């Protein structure tokens, strides 16, 4: 065995030593690579976990904000609807109150504060008056005749035809006309209230 070792030249020993060193460095490098890869993989997984958690938190926060905004809008809508309902209720109470007073203010009257009450004189409302009244309130009427007026020269209106028809007594009394006005007032008040609520809603949306 000793003789065999003596046969090996110094160069051979040098080459063998180099091979051993290189192999050792390779093993050490491989171990370092494996450790580095494992560490990088762990760091990457941790970063991904952090990103996922951050995304989940941001998504939850956005959902919470959207839900809060929706609830706020619903609250505004409910408040406006409640205000409109209260206004309509008050208008109806006013209508009922005024309707109950119609007979009182259309049956008797006094010529003076110290005079005795007497029946209210009849007030004639012509068919033309009723047509114009309805037209002013947006109510269509079957009558299409136009009212006939006296000219500036004093010429009297015709005594026959459509103009004459509109000068006939419509049969309506003061109580009926006043009742119609009270009802119209309620409807107009409800329309105004609803329009105001819509304007309030639009202004809130624009802010």
C-alpha cells in the first residue's frame, strides 16, 4: 500500500485535493442555495399572507362604507317620506275642518254686526263660470263653448247659441263651490309638499 502511495506524484495529490475542495464547496453551496430558497419561499408566503390580509381589510372597510352610505340614504328617504306623510295628514285634517265649516258660512249672514242672521241670498254660478273654474284647475269639461262678453261699445251678448247657454244657472251653490276649493287646496298642498321633498332629496344627493 505504501509503495502504491509512493507511486502517486505530487501533481496527482494536488488534483485530488482540488477535487475534494471543489466538491466540498459545491455541497456547501447547495446547502446555502436550499436554505436561501426555503427562506425566500417563507418570506414570499409571509408577504402574500400580509397582502391577502390587507386586501381583506380594505374590502371589508369598503363594504362597511358602502353599507353605511346606503343606510344613510335610506334614513334620509325614510325621513323625507315621513315628513311628506305628516304634511298630507295635516292637510287632510285641515280639509276636514274646513269642510265642516262650509254649511256654517254659506247658510246665514248678517247685514250688520248687530243685525239678526238671515238666510244667505242665492248666488248664481253660470255654466260658463263652472267651465272656467274647472279649466283653471286642470279639469276637462264636456262643454266647449266660449263665454260671450259685452263689447266695449255696450252691445249685449247674444240671447241664443253657445254663449247664451253658458249664461244659464249651473245649479251649483256656494257650498259646493267652496267644498271644491277646499279639496283643490288639499291636493295642491300635497303636490307642493311632494315637490319640496323631491327638491330636498336632489339637494342632498348633490352634496
